[in-house]
C-alpha cells in the first residue's frame, strides 16, 4: 500500500517530538535530544500567499473605516510595518514600546515565550510611529478585544478574512502579513541580514526563500546591472573608450 503521509506532516511530528525532548532536557530528565541528528524531509516548494502593496492599502483602508471599539487599523498596520508573529503582537505590552528609542521589544514574559532566545528590538517605522502614538492604551496589553482582554488565537484571523472580503481581494492567512513584510522589505532594497535580524530568524536561508515571493525582484536587479553602458549605443561599436 502506498504511503500517503506527506513530508510536511512528518516534519511537523518531528518538530513536536524534538520540542518534547528539549523540554525534558530543560527539566534534566534527558541528557541529549534523540532527534538532534535527524534531518527534516525535503518539502516540495509551495508559494506562500502575500499581499501586494495595493492589497495592503485596501485592507488598511477598510480597517480604518470600521466603526468599532477595536482599532483594527492599528493592529494590521502594526503587523505590516513590523513583520511580527501573531503571538508576538497578541502579547505586546505598553512597556515593550519605547518611543524615545524608537523600538518595539520582543521578549519573554509571563505566559509568553517568543521563538527567539534573546530579546529582539524592532525599529518603529516612521509611517507606523504616529499610528502607535495615537492609541489610547488602557490595559497592560497594547491590543485587546472589546472586553479589554487579550485576543483569542482565532479572533484576528477571522477579522482579516472579513476585511479581505470587504476589500474584494483574495483572503490570506494572518501569517501572510509576515510574508508580506519580508517580501516588501526585500523588494524595497532592505539588506537580507537586516530583515533577518528584525524578523527574528536564526538561519539566513529562511530569508533567501522569500525572494521568490517578489517575482520582479531579481529581474529589477538584473536590469540595473551595467554591462557595456553607453558603449553599446555607439553605432554598435563595442570598442573600449580611453
């Protein structure tokens, strides 16, 4: 009988087991991780959904027009300008935002442990700065639901789905905003090491794959590369100039 289990499913299970063993190591139940040398299976390439600049503007425009107690415009603008993961934004507190230094700090706190081992500072983009400063934060958390409590895991995702429908665009996952931030940063010329540091990736190859999200990225760079310059326009002569 043919094995129908996909690479992604197996890799997910490997990650689950590896995390389990890592926790057991933290509690001194194990001396090493049995899966430390087990390689993940190669998964077939799948293009991730990301939003174009026009689509982002439509989503933010619809979110800004929403008449609700929740500032959805600020939430999705923060997603777009920072590339934060969902739980990083959900557990963002007032103390994490430093307007004097112009940074948002992603760090460990009670009930939340980010993927990055060390605290990471995200520069507040000038376009995001006035949006954050205009917020009226009444609780410890920056973004809360209508009851003043942290959002559930599914609430923001469902809202994005509704906003996309109103905007008349193909819906995407909440993580699509992280893909979008990365792709747009690379397309705008931000160095990959800067994107990697701000986004909180440990490996550089995680950034390299995002270049494929921008179909015109490599073509644009290639077209700006100077080969023969004006010499090629000199009646077809390729003779070098003194």
